[in-house]
């Protein structure tokens, strides 16, 4: 295993995903790429959005000011803060746009990832029934191993 892709969203549990994935990569002396996928610009202005790791990139930005370029800049800032939190300047960062699962799979293929690391958390059980979870979609279609980190919030 030489390349590890760690997919991060803005959920507060992303810090755990980054730390566990990075620790695994370090144990294998593997190259790390952190990925964030922008799929729905309206999500970032919703009440569901919650910043993590000291990141609040666009909390003051109104929905009319949100555009893909602003979201990409904020996502790169988030990934840079994540890289700094992990303490390794050699970590690569990528921001892609589109369907979450498809973007993760395409990025894994493009960078020749040997393993994909991502968290598993669902916002609502009904969403999982209707749409399916991103983790499940990646699991069904990936040709490389998937390391899933359970990130359910403690009650």
C-alpha cells in the first residue's frame, strides 16, 4: 500500500476519519491525499452545516454569495487546516465537484490509490433508504480496499 485517499466532509467526525486514516498511512509509510467533494452548494448555507477543526470558512457568507469558486477556496482552506492538524506538509489535497461517491471513486482511480478511507455516518435513516449512503455506493463500486471508520455520534 503506497497511496491512501482520505475522503473528508465537513461533519465534526471528519477529524476522527483524518486522524485514523493518517495513522494507518503512516504505519504503511504511504503517501496521503485528503479529498473534499463539493456536491450541493446550498448545503453549506443550511443549518446542517457545522464547522470542524477550527474551520468556519464561510459561515458569514449568504446563499447568494456562494459560488463554486468560493466553495472551492474554502474547501482548500479546510483541507490545509486538516493537513496542518495532522502535522505533515507532504499530504496532498484535492477538491472535486460532483456526485460524492462518483468523485471519490474517480479520484481513487486517477491517483492510483491503494486504499480509500472514509467515515460512515448517516444523517437520517430515511435518506439512506431513499438515496443510499455515499459509503455504501463507494463500497459497491470500488476495485480497491475501502477502510470504513464508524463515526456515529455518541448519545
